[in-house]
């Protein structure tokens, strides 16, 4: 399916993506990931010193206090429960 992206709406693009087969969606995901920096205007591959320090701080906290960690299972549901209705829950 060829789309004229100058006149396609976001909703039409979403519908087209949802109409793809699983294999096509996976290919799109790989393509997007390979091109996301260019597409989103982010050409930096490196973390800033502040970002790196925050990652290390969180790692150290997790190692020192594993009881504070939450399992990944159910994360999306927990986030949705915590999201205010005005944010589109």
C-alpha cells in the first residue's frame, strides 16, 4: 500500500500500521529503531555525565535495596492505574 505522507493523518498511518502482518510490523520496528535518531533529531549515542551518574545511582540503590524493586510483570497495568484520567487513562 502506497501512502502519500503529505496528506495522510496520524490516524490513517496508525490504521495502516495495524493492518500490517506481524512480520511486517517487526520489520517496521527494526527499521524505526535503526533510524529513530535521524527521525527524531537525536544524533547523540552517548549518555550525558548526569544521565550516566543517575543510571549508576539507581543501579547502586537497586543492589543495596532489592526489596524496593517491583517486578516487570503487570507494569503497564500499574502505570495505567496511577495515571490521572486527564492524561487519557
